[in-house]
């Protein structure tokens, strides 16, 4: 009986470990340094911060985005942690953890070895001609992105508008399953609210819907993401940037 009880305790312990892993963990800056091995392996740099490869365990690799202090007022950090903390969908990147240690802020995501869709579709990028995935795979990726967007718009308590759908923000796992990432510009709106108020344009030129760029073109709504998705599809089919 004792043996059985021990097995049950182990089973519950394992479950609690897995359950804890579903929710983003809070890390100290010392943890972030340890996870990234003193920021040794730099993956890339963007307007909001620098991304490093890290390791949570021998098998689990992560991408750690260390945010710039100078950019924004912490809105990106609040957006990412607030929205992504409770999003679970096969086509949306999972936030593993975060760090808010004094003025130091970082976001910890799953690591995807195949990088972003950008690396595979734009002929302006040197390697992409050799990286053509084939039309069937591109079709699967396009459908996956559409499912991810549909989930953000319809599948959560509140509608999540991404406002920066583009190939660079679609990451690919080892099976080339697409994952929508980078929620720094996202906004929440209730599902019965069709028009979203915005003070400034947000997004990337070439993908921004006209109404997001200028109110003269009409009202901003979740359809603005659909426009960006359309531009992304054009780029996937044409193999070149739209601007």
C-alpha cells in the first residue's frame, strides 16, 4: 500500500510540474543570465530588444528577448505577458516566462529551430531560393496562420488584435507548423465592439491596413489583421516583398 501511495504522490508531483509549465514563470535577472549562459548566443535584434538562445533544461531550449529600456513605456511587456499568459493554441507562440527585475525586463519563449517564415519566402534574402518549401507545405503554413488569427479574434474571452501580422512574426517549429509571435503592438477589444479606437498607427509598412495608417480610409477593426494576412499571402505566393 505504501508503494502504491508513493507512486500516486509521484504522479501528482509530475502533474503539478507539467501544470506549472503551462503558466508563464517569473524569473530573476540572475536566472535570465544563467538560462542564456551570460547572453552568449545572440539570435537577432529588433526595435524593442535583443533575442538570445537559452536553455531551461538539457532538452528544452528557449528564445529570450531582453527588452530595451529606452523603447516605449513598458506597454510591450504588459501586452505580451498579459495576453500571451493565457493563450494556448497550436498556431500561437507560447510564453514560457518573463523577468521584471527592477528596470530589467525580458520575455522567455519556446525556441523554434527553423526561424521565421521570412527566411523561406523572400527572394531578397540570400538563402531563401534554396529554401523553397514547396506549395503543399506553404499551403499548410498559410492555413495554420489563418487558424491562429481566427483563434485570436474569436477563441478567447476578449478579441485580440495583433496589428503586426507579417512573415517575420510567424515562427516555424521542427515540423514547419507556423506560430504567430510578437504581441508587442496587440490590443484587446470586446467581441461586440466592431470599431477599435487608436491614437497612432501601428504595424509594419507593406502590411498595415490603410485604415490603420490613416482614419480617412475608414474604421479600424479586427479586419485590419485580415488585410495584413492577405499581404503576407501575396508575399508567400510571389516570393518577394510587397514594398
